[in-house]
C-alpha cells in the first residue's frame, strides 16, 4: 500500500514535470516564432489579430504608421509570414488594398492610427462597398475614457464608415479578463462578413491604453497563454467559417429555360464578372446563338464567338435610325452593372417583356427599375445546369442579323477612321492602347472620359488581358493607388490610363510604385482640366465661370512630377510615338509616365468630326 502511494506520488510528480516542460516549450516556441507576442498584453492581442488574419489567407498588410497603432504595426512587421507595404497617405493605402483585392477577391488589411487618419480611409471604403470588393480595416483608437474629452487625435471612430461597411466591431482595450480566443474569433467573423454573400469592407476599431512601447510587463500570466495552446500548435483559424453556397434551385433553372424557349428577340448582356465566370457565360451564349453585348470590364471580350458579339453599341444607339424596329422581348443580363449610362438606358427603353438579371449579390442593382426576374446565384452553377438540359433548344434571335450588321459596319468604319488620324486625341488614345496591348497584361482605366472612350472606341481583339476600373462609386480619387495595388497583386505588366485631374488627385500614390517589380506604364491624358463637363447642360453657362468652376484648369504638366515618382518621363506627340511606348515600356527599368498634352477646347469638335466621319462611311 505504501509502495503504491509512493508510485502514485512519483507518477504525479512526473506528470507535473512534463506539464511544466510543455509549458516551457510552449512559451519558448512563442518567443522564438513571434518575439513580440509575450512582451505585453497590447502586443499579444495585436499579434493574435495579425496571425489570425494570415491564417484566414490575408497575408498582405498596407500600413500608414502612427503612434497609437504601434502594436498593430509591430505585430505585422514581426510576423515572418506577413507581407507589408508602408505608405504615409491613408487614402492611397486603402485604395492600394482595394486594387489588390480586385483580381480574385482576396482582401488585404489596412492598418491606420487614430484620428483623422481613419477618416481618410472613407473614399476607398465607399468604393469597396459599392464594388463588392473585400477590404479589412484595422484602425487604432484611444481608450474609452479619452473619448469626448478633447484628447489629442481622438475622434469618434465608432461606426465612422456608417452603412458602407459590412460589419463594424469596437475591440475593447486588451484585458486579461477577456479570453484571448475572443480576439481570434472576432477576426474570423470579420473575414467571413467581408467575403461571404455580399463581399465588401469590414472595420475593426482597436483601442489601446498606454504604454505603447515594446517593454515587457506583468499584465498577463502564462496561464492566459495556455488557453490558446491548441490554436498555437496548428496553422488553422480558431473558427473556420464555411461559406454558404449561393445557387439557384432546379425550379429556377426550369423557369429560366421556359423564358428563354419562348423568346423570339432575345439578347444577352454581360456585365462585370470573373474570368472563370466569363467562360461559363461564353459557353452558354454559344448554345443560345443570340446577340451579346459585352461590357468593357466583363472579362469576356476575347473568348466569345465574334459572330455574336455586338461592338460599339453606344454608336449604334446614338446614331442609327435602324433601331426603331428592333425591340428585344427578353434581356438576359449576367453579372454586374454596366459602365455606359446610354447603353443601360437603351435596354431600359426596350420595354422587354422579361428582363432577367443573374447575379450573386443581394443588392438590387436595378437603377432603371426594369428587372422583371432576378436570380441570386453563382454564375457557374445556373448556367452550367441550364446548358446541359436535354430540352435546351432556344429559338434564334431575330435581333442578331440586323444588330451584327450594324456592329460590323461601325467597327470597320472606326478602324478606317482611326488609322487615318494624324494627331493624338482622347478616342484615338483608347483605340491605340487596345490595339497594341500585349497578351497577359493588366489594364486599369480611370473614371471620367478614359473609361467612356475605351468603351466606345476600344479595338476588340483576342489579346488575353485583365481589365479593371473603380466603377463602384466612379470617383476620380485613388485611381493611381488602385492601379498599383492591382499590379502588385497580379504581378502583370500593367497599363493605367488616367486623366490629369485623377492623376493630380492621387500624386502621393506615386511613392507606392516602389512596391511593384513588374513593368508599369501610366498614360496621363492632360487636357488641363475636366473634359466630361463639356458635354453636360452646364457647359452652356457663362464660359468664363464654367471654366473656373467646372473645367478647373491647373495649368501644369507632369514632367516635374515624374521626378517625384522616380519614373521615366516621355511625352508622345504623335500616334506613332504612343504606339512605340506601348510596345517598349516593358523593357524599361523604371515605371514609365507618358504624358499626352491635348487642347481641351478642340475635343468636342474632334468627337463630332469622328462621329460624322464614321457614319458617313456607313452610307457609302
């Protein structure tokens, strides 16, 4: 009996020693892998957040440094799996993260300090919300006792982004009485809200009390860490969220089939979608045999049968009387919204019996209020289910021949007209870029006139390119930063077409060029102000006041600015010059800034002449 007691005591002592040994190894592993984790509670919580983001696939952190955000910044800097981009301008940093996420919906994390720094993130948050692009915002904040006390750099950051974020959480100050897995679970939920159902931005506001230094203190003990021992030994998130499958039912597919089978004048509209979704859409359109309107950012322009694609629909709408007797009875809209307002209005005015919109987001996306059937589904499943039905035998669309004839005629006329242009102008720039862009290249098109010109005059080719824009809220802010973030993520040679005001609006983002290694070409269309307002009713206002209040000339060139960004400056003066730059920019050791200086006062007459020339050739 006594011997058994001795053995039991020895057993328990061995078990106790083993437990101590495991704790020692556990602590040493922490210190070895993440040296800042156990310094103090502020650093621990920040390190947990960064590590959990990485475990959820978010490994890129765009940092605008500040004092209050020290724990978050150090945590990202110390984690060997984190990729960090440092930029002093919060607005540019957030747009960079937006551009990063545009290719495959993989979000980056933006870290900012407190105060007005957070407010500078709003434009990119708005764009991300409307563009359904995931974005993670980690903002630092003062503790609650400093709120409403006029403490320095303390503003009300609670729900500062309002309804533009998919979720907001006010993370309390690090406290040993709050379990560490609360931090982990919160990050996991934030990622799910940013990427599930309706992707978009989320905001976690993290409060920290001083001291913010890296010195160790005794504000938590070893037992606190042991509560997440199992998490630390793995490489998976604390909580794994399984995304819901968004797809139509068999009944949806059958009803869609019936609508398609009964249509006589059907037309397909392809909005923004991923390249893989575009392939599914292309396969369906081949089976349908209907005319297809392809939006510039649909990613489907080079994989559709050319005998079905309707190019330059805006020209057809604006100039052809032959459309009077062409009315669609079914419009099948797949993907996101369209760039062109006139094209959207054209489909609205069709008064089609059925306007079917297939999209994977819950937002209405129907500004004209003409959608009659809306199917919320991932594009792949419903299109794939539809085309394999044995009863799928749609009638040919009577719209195909007349629309395709007009499209081909206008396309040939634009080709002939552009080839004979001797001087650079905005429509010709878009044409030349689309004509000379090489395969496996990224293209970012700025808002205002560049995206409209590309939509109207771009030459549709078989080049495999990835096109993106900021068409969520369609602002001119952050366009350069978005393009650079896009290039950073894709690692593709990238061309960015930017208006002068959009470029000047985002000059700070030139510093972000140092983050990319792939060739990068900025084509700056400098017409000394805003050209788009010249086509609106306000242009007939007093010319002097119109020029000052709407055109807003800046009277500057970009040559001096190019030195700020350490780029190679070029000033093409002819179509041949621009084509040469487009063909050689990939060989440049530095990013290239090509500034094209135009006389804005001549642009309206140039557009009028082009329009007249293009359609005069149709009648001959």
